[in-house]
């Protein structure tokens, strides 16, 4: 129940944060107030360039952050390990997002006298990070995070090759556009070419900068092909990791709650030889495994029933029946 309420307040907080930036839901700020002493009336000027969010969003934010503060306090008290609770990455995001609201509340009085009050509003973007709290209630987000964590090496290689290709193609297109006469050259520097190479290699293609010479077009075609190949190479590994974690999650969901535990997997160790010596070969290990399997499946005592075993048990009955048949056959 608490999880459902928490998800509800997270969604309301994010929705309020987005809607309060809409022009129709903002109020112009009164900047210049002039007093006319002749007619004892007030004149004011509305600045349409500076606006504030409607007061209703402030009350919504107060209600949501009151719940988040209460939730943090309850979860901290109920947590069996306080150190792990404080060090949790999701909880750290929750602390920062909640504290940002109270800091904004304290600085709101000082922001009225500041012209750069929009800078304070910029830091409220930290509250968007509350979306990471949904990982507690969504198995899909957990699978996605575990997939990216397992594919960290592949993603690092992807970023490395992208940066390498961006620098190379940005330099090539800069000099390619300077070879031929081009009065409308968009590539005035290599840093501008970096933006074009990034957009082209990721196959976005905004179209704000395009090569206009034949050599530049050839470089652009090579850049697009290299971007497709670079991005497509690590995708199968990431998809494989995602499928593995997804199947693992589905298998755990079918188990009883008491058995939903992942046991650590250790690398098999070679057996120790008393008195030193070389470890056994692969063939010897396989033979030992077969002998152990035979010993495990073969009864330890084939001469008769065990001591203390009742005579009416199935092994005892089979033993005496075989003994009688052998005596009759003689």
C-alpha cells in the first residue's frame, strides 16, 4: 500500500514539475510599481518576459515533499541496517531531491530581490531524479539497470570508438569543405564539425550543417556508415544480457518467496594433493566424477539389509525374495 502511494506522489510531483513550465499556467511578474500621489491611485507594469508558476503548483509540491519526508523517516526507522540505508544510491537521490525543495523554499525570499532567479529554478531539475525511485517497485527498471551494469565494458568500447570516429570525421569534413570553392561553407572550425560528426554517426541528422562539396558528401557518407557499424556491434551483447536477466527474473518470480534467493557461484577449485604433487589431469578428474556418481547410486551394503532396518521394508523384502529364489533354483 505504501509503495502504491509513493508511486502516486512521484508521478504527481513529476507531472507538476513539467506542467508549471507551460506558458498558460504561469503568471506574469509585477516589477515596476508607481504611486500616483495626485489621484491617490496605484499604477503597475506587468513584465511578460518574467513569469512565475501558479500558486497551486507550490501547494502540490509542499504536499508531495511532505509525503517524501515522512516516507524517508519511516523507512529509516524500520530499516534493520542504518548504514546500508544511508549509503544506498536510490536513497541518496531521494535525500538530494527532497532537500532541494527545502533549499528552494528558504532561498525564495532572497530570490525576489535577485534578477537571476532562474538560476535557482534550474537546480529544481534534481527532482526529476526521483524517477529512479521507481526501481524499487518496477522489475523492468531493475533488469535494465542490471543489463547496463553487466554491459559496462561494451558500452565503454562503444563510447571510445564513437569519440574516435567523431574526431576523425570532423577533421576530414573540415578540410574536405575547404578543398573546393564553397562560399556557403558551414564548417568554419573543427569544433563545429564535431557536432556534425556526432549527429551523423548516431544517424540523427538534424540538417543544420551539411557538406556541400562532393568530397564533403563522400566523407559524410563514410561517417554515416561508420556510425551504423559502430553502434550495431555491441548491441547483440547488450540484448543477450537483457534476455539473461529477464529470464532469470521470470524464473525467480515462479519460485516461493522463501526460495527467491540467488546463491553465489564460485569457480571450481582443483583438489589438493596430500604431500604436494601435480594436480590431476582433466581425464583423471572426469574418471573421479564417474566413480563418485557410481558410488552415490550404488547401495553401500549389497549383502543384506542394514542393521536396525525393519524386515517389512522394501529393500529387506527384495533381499529375502532373491535369497529364496536362488535356493529353489539349486
